[in-house]
């Protein structure tokens, strides 16, 4: 019986010693997060910006910017000024020139928040067509921003207007 207790004591002691070594052998340094991106990652530098002008007395105007990311997606960003808190402004890209005012919608963009003057869903509307940005100069379209059913801001893009700013 004495041998049984000695073996059990040795086994329990060995287990306890192993656990103690495992807990104290590793350094418990707090790891600092890596905040840097890979070279070229996370940087948007290729873009074309177009003006959105007011169509009524509310003087809501701004810009639409088409960005090209590192994966060749096109990211669309709209920034408006003089929007009203609590209002939602639907937006979209339409076929043709703004002066012709076609109702042919090519793409419905996110709604714009009156609080921020930017998309309410996400900072960017993503176009996953890898050729979209490179073909933007040949794109026959314009952008409209609405309040209720009325267009309040409009701007030509692509072949219908020269960018007001760009970096390719």
C-alpha cells in the first residue's frame, strides 16, 4: 500500500511540476499590434474627381471621386455640402449627358446621409468590374443626387466632363 501512495504522490507531483513549468516558462509579454500595412497596401492614390453642382435653391453641391484600388476595383465616393440632418439623398449614375437628363439608370449608388454628406451605408460604393476605372474616360454618363423625387445635384462624368482633379 505504501508503494501505491508513493507512486500516486510522484505522479501528482510530476503533473503539478509540469503545469507549473508550463505557466512560468513562457514570457507573458504583452504583444504590440502591428498597425502597418504591406507595401502599397491600404493606399488609394489613383483617382478622378468630378464636380456635382446644385440644381435648385438649396445649394447642395459637392464631388464624386472614382478611386482605383490595388486590386483594380473602382471605389466611388461622394461628398456633398449643405445637406440637411435627418434627410436621405438617393443617388445614381445615369446614361448620357446631364443636359439630356436621361432616366436610364446605369447604377443605383448608396443613399447619402444628410448628417455627413457622404454615403450612409459605407464610405465607398465598390464596382468590382476590373476594367471600369480604366474605361472611365469613355463612360457616357452623369450622376444625380435626389431629395424625394427631385434632382438636387448633378454632374457629368467620363467622356461628358473633364475631371476637376486626378492622379493616375
